[in-house]
């Protein structure tokens, strides 16, 4: 095993590290949550990553996304993330897809080739499709629930979707998954009540940001990062058999 992972091997063991090295993990959504997940997986020795996102780095991403710097503004997030993790572990394999995952694009992905799937996307339709496709392929999946308008990074929990509370997104997902006959889903959710925004982007700022919603959620540097690292920890422990 590579020397750079020796400290991790102390905790996970040789067999666990070999499982990580042989694993292929798909991360859908390379933003505030997904970007931190990707980096932690790379630093933990995962052998192959598939990165799926069609967005480019924007100025408003600098407050929370690990791949966002003034130098990377305008570049595709998957390309920036790939370059970054290959500098961490040049021996890993990184596949990139400049694509938004939606029901319309789902057929582009063969989930049977993945050992784990991370859902870090924003749309409910996409999340539901991801879960359906993962369940059909028999692949473990973990899904990020709402991280916007939150200020307490200690309020996040890992649970089955049926044991969540407070989170509005989890409530919607739970209802819709039941309609589809899916009873279980590992999620990371917050028990914090959403914070009422103290200000809103003006119309001009929304147009410049490409945001069409009347009001967008607030964000910060310390909540999405925590969610991303929690997700990565669950993936790593599950694959390593901890």
C-alpha cells in the first residue's frame, strides 16, 4: 500500500485499504457538499472516482466550495476536481462527466459498475431517480438532504430516511420514495430548523448568477463541508467494512 495512506491504514487495516483501492465511487454533484466528499475519498485511497456535474465555478461558490478559487472561476467543476485529486493521488483513476443528472440523462450511467453512489445534487427529481437507479442495480447509496439556510454543523445526523425529522427535503423524499416502493435510504440530514434569510439577492444579482428562483438559500463555509465529510466517512467505513 502506498506510504501516503499509512496513517489511514492504522485505522482501517490492510484489507480495508485494499477494498478502498479497488472501489469505484460515483459522486453526483460537485458543489459545496460533493466537492468535499470527493477530496476526502481521494485522500482516503479510493481507487476510482466518477464525477458528474455540468456546472462551472462561479464567484458565488467561493464562500463554500473547496474547488472554488479566483483562478478556477469559469472552469467546469468536474475538471477542476479531477485535477485537484490527481495532485493528491496521481495513481487513482478519475472519470468526469459534464452532465446534470436528471431522469432525462439517467440512461447515460450504468450503476452496476459502481461500488457506491453519492447523491449531492439539488433537484428532487434527480435525487429520486438516483435512488431508484441505485436500488435497481443493488448499489449502496447515501443522499445529502438540505444544507441550505443552516448555521449549526453539529446538528447533522446519519440515519435512514424513515427516522429523519425537521428536514423538509427529507419529508418530501420519504413520501415520494414510498410511492415508488423504496423503504430505506441512508441520508445525512439536519435537525436544525432552517434559518430565515436576513437578506436576499437583488434581481440583478440573481440574473448575473443565473438563478431564477425568487429566493435562494443562504450558505457558508462550515456547513456544506461538514456534510460532505460526513458522507465521505460513511462511504469509506462501509467500503472498508468498518
